[in-house]
């Protein structure tokens, strides 16, 4: 929507400056912002073409930065607010902040469906705000099967296997396999956090949790937040996180045992054996990835991959709001920007059961000699088959 624009006086520091803002009353239809691990409905936002101005108290939820007199701050990093007042303004007695202008300034990826008033923001790509790049496990807040919000940081002080799966993946049958591992290790200061990367939400994920009778932490991630945070491009994927919240093995294919799917062997018994060894021996375990090998695998995603993620989240949103054409358009854009991300492809295909398998097999054939899952590196002396404890 293009609204009329007025000139408004704004006090920036000691200077009285002028900025253009929409002259109409804030839109009465909710503006939706997909940011970090939340879907925000903002009633009093201002829209000027593709520029989005939000109340000051919404800025942190969208950007991860707190609006302070010295600028936009995250921990010790502060980004000064320009003196031309393009970012902040007073309107109708309230302070508004131009989150799209800030995003452009810091190279934060943004995608939008303007006619529907929906914006999608990725995380700000700064080493100061990207914990993954320094080996720190990014925190998140997701609902469990009962709707209770669970944070990764709730488990600080325990070793954690963060494990993603999806109802559209045969890895859904491995929920029970990880339950067996958990039964053996749960009394050793260890937790499994399973995360269903499923746009369909609890309706498609919960039945599989229930069928497997899981007692470990079972979460539902309809926006694929965890996949984004941990640079996961397929399921199942596992990340090992120590008691201090540091990553000791990054995202990689994670089955509880080797199995056969569509005539192909997938997974490796050594992965669960490695989990057991790590739980028992901690940093002395040879399965822990040394820092010199860990760091190159934790680099931040490039701008195309971040933009793909913003479009994918729009697709996920519209797929659950009865707008399949919009969902398909944004999903296809995401796939064009990041063609090797299987989560993007398979989540879209899961909504067309008649073509799901044919689409999947056609893309697998295009791989040629390339593997569907990247190989996992294990210690040289780890046996291919390991007795389960």
C-alpha cells in the first residue's frame, strides 16, 4: 500500500530535523513480521511503499538490537543512528523506527509480500551477533507438544544432542531409535532436544512424537528457525552442545543407527556410539571436533543464502494461511537462491503428496555421483559397527 506522506519534525541529538513519514493513521490491519524465532503481529505500524516503520518497543524483537541513546546496541556493539533521521521519528505521540532502513545498512536480509503486509527478516550478519561463528550454540525459543516455550539455554549445565527431523522424512522412524539412546544416557547429565522442522506444526509432528513414546525434549519448529540458526540444509541433522553452550560437533547427518531407505544404506552406527563416548568422556572424547576443524564449518551464510531463508519463511507463513500460490512463489525463490538446501525443496513438496516422491527422486537423480548426505568424519580408529551399550 502506498500512503500519503507528510513531513514531520524530529529531534535527533540537539538538532531539529525533518523526516518524511506516512500521513495516514497507522494501518488497522495487522502487519506481520517474521523475525528470529517469532511471528509478530504489529497493529500500529507505518508503511511507506517498501519501508516499514514499527513502534520502538518492537525493534529488539526484529533486529536483536536494543534502541538506546547511543544507537542500536547488541552487547558491546552499538551502531550509531544517522543524523539525517532516516531511522527514527515521532509520529502521533509515539516513536517509530525504520527497520527496513536499518536492515539495508547492516546487510540484514529482508523479503516482503507488500500487498499482504508481511515482512521476513533474517538475523543481522555481524560476528558480534552471530554466536555460531565463534562456536557458541545460538539460543532459540520453541514450543513443545503442549505449547510450552522451551529455550536451548534452559539446558545449560548439561550435554545436549540437538537433533532435527521432519514428518516428511523417513528419519521420523528414528525418533524411537534415539529414545533407546536417551534411556541409557539420561541419568548422565545429558538431554536430547528433538526439533520437528515442519511448517505443518504440531498437527503433523505430534503424532510421530506420541507414536515413538519419546520422553526427551520434543519441540516443533514451524518456521525452521533451528535450521536457519545452525546452517542445516537437510534432516536429520545433529549438533553436540556442551555444558557451557559451546558446539563440539557441528551440524551433520545424524541417525541413531545405519539403516536402509529406498535400497540405499544411510546413517552410521558410529554416530550414536560417538554420542555415548562423548557423554562418558566429555572433551577427552575423540569424537569431539578439534577447534581447527570446527571453525571452518561454522562460517556465516552468504547474502544469497540469507535472502533465501527470508523467502523460505514467507513461504512457510503463507502455506499455513491458505495462500498456496504465494507460498509456492516464495519457496521457489528460496530454492533458486539456495538450490542445495533440501529442507527448502522437501518442505514444499510435502504439501503435494501426489508429486512428492517423484519430485524427490528426480532431484536425487540430478545429484549424479554426489551424495544425498555429506559424509560424516569420524575418528580414524572408530569401528564401523559398534556394540550398543
